[in-house]
């Protein structure tokens, strides 16, 4: 089951998304989190915190769960 994360803008960066989804507590943790954990966006391994996520993008984090971006 994927957790839905609602955004109110056209897109959100992966770093902002991780904070919004309560995967990390602060924006400063993003770089560390991405270096220590595998994060998949639409099935592809992603390491860029600035990656833009749009509605219906799926984010899978084996250590934290599966998410889908909705508007």
C-alpha cells in the first residue's frame, strides 16, 4: 500500500518531499539520508535531492515505505 503525499504546487523536490512525508525531520538531513539509503523514483535509483517530483510519481524507500505524489 502506497502512502499518498499531497502537494499544492506543480512539483516538489525530492528533498522537500522526504521532509513532507516525515521520512526525515529536517532539510539538512537530506544529503545524509540519500547517501545512506536507497531511494527509488518511478523504479529508478535516485541520489539527487533536487529531483523534481510531479503528480503520480512514485517514491519507494525500502527502509521507510512506498509513497505516491498527489495534487
